[in-house]
C-alpha cells in the first residue's frame, strides 16, 4: 500500500505552494497574494460516540484543528457526509447541527456540502482558511532548545474504547467529550501575541507519532518528560486493564524504532502512543517564551497548556522519553 502511494505522480514545482505533501504537515498552504495564503484541509470519520450531536461537534473540531495548526483562521467550511438512506434522518440532522455549532464557534461559515448513501455514517468537513504567507506555522521548524507545549490532555483513544464498553463513569465520559469538542482556536489565539517556531496537532498517530513527524521534518531530536504529559483521568487504569484500541499497537509498531523509552510504566508508554481524536496542539517555542505562552493560552481559554519536553540536537533517536 505505502509503496503504491509513494509511486504516485508528483506535482510540478509551483512557487505559490508554500506547504505541500513533503513534510506530512496538517494542511496545504497556497499563496494567493503577498498578504494572503489559502489553507486547505479536510477530515472526516466514523462515529466514536453514540450521541450524534456530540459526534458532529467532535468531527468538526477535529477538521478545523488543522487550520489552527498552520497558524491560520478558518473561513469557509463544507460538510462531507456519508449516511444510510434507511436511517432516521433526525440523526443526520443532529450530526449536522453539531458540526454547524462548532463551525460557528470558530467564526467560519458553513456554506454547503455533499452527502452520499453509505452503509456506515461518516461525517467531517472540508475547511478553507487564510493565513499571512509570512506567518505560516508548520511542523518543520522546531529549534534546538525550544520547549514543547501540549494543549489538551491525552488518553482519548483508550477512554473512547472504554466508553463503548460502558466502563466509564459519567464524569469521566463528560471530560473526554469536553476534550474532544474543545476547539484549538483558543490555544492558537496566543500565536498572535507570542512568536512560536513550529506547530502540529495531535490526532491518529498519537502524541509520539506527531512528535516524530515534527522531529523528522525539523531534523532534531525531542526529549519528552512523561511525568509532565497531561493524561485524562481514568486512562491509566483502563490501559492497565488492557482496554486499548488497535490503533495504539499500530502506532507503536510503526513509531517505536525511532523512540528510546527509559524505565516508565507500560500504561503510560501505551498512552503516549494512543491515537487521539481531535487532540490538542503541540507547539515548539523558544525557552524564553515558553512560560509566557503557557499563561497566554490559559488566559485565552485553552483547556490545557503544559510544557512536556525539549528540542535537542539531532542524535541517534528522534525521540527520547523519560
Ligand atoms: Co493534523
Ligand atoms: Co487532519
């Protein structure tokens, strides 16, 4: 599969394409004028929660996130919908209402979309945003001695798996949902106030997978202090019980050769590989601006803002976890 994809034809060079396929970044960025570049991205997935309104919100928050990860502001969105024609249309209505509410909260406009008949429901957004071409943030610019800041707690994949098995009490479920529907808009607001070097968002490849992409694209090594990583309540006990999504093992298989983990709890290690749905931003910022960025993000309404690691000169492994 990967081989087939590698051999696909490539675009010709275009000087207006500021971010394309090469760095596994979050979205494409295309310069329109000296002041305006278009950010384009899309994301959609199958429901991970039973409540269709919540599902719509999560999926929209997740799709919008890639625009924030590029330093931009979302402007127009379109629905991508797969839905069985024999299902209750009120369910679809609730999904779309959830999506609409998050798009509205983002300040963007929902301007249309497309629906196809499908056995399993799927929902997401195609999002266009704008950014100043000189202020595009990518995952490829982390600098040695930078601090890394994470803006949402992790463990969502494990807790979603537990939620499906009805293993979570209501308070924990609420917190997981609140984390997934939270817009990265609030954390990203701080990029107007404080210069940062590199940004990505944490989704399916888990914290370590997205850190690896940043480390590779920036040609640095990254040291993570696992005791500083914010983890959702309940995730450690669920991981200890073996309530772990298949995606965690896939991530670990794929990523662990580039990671050196010192003696830490297996449950914590698993959580670092846990695939996230609508996760937070991971930001690389100079050491002198790190604390300022943390307070600014919290002041702007970010759910979390925690320094979890340091960027180092590239050495043997891309990631060191202690
Ligand atoms: Co992303
Ligand atoms: Co994405």
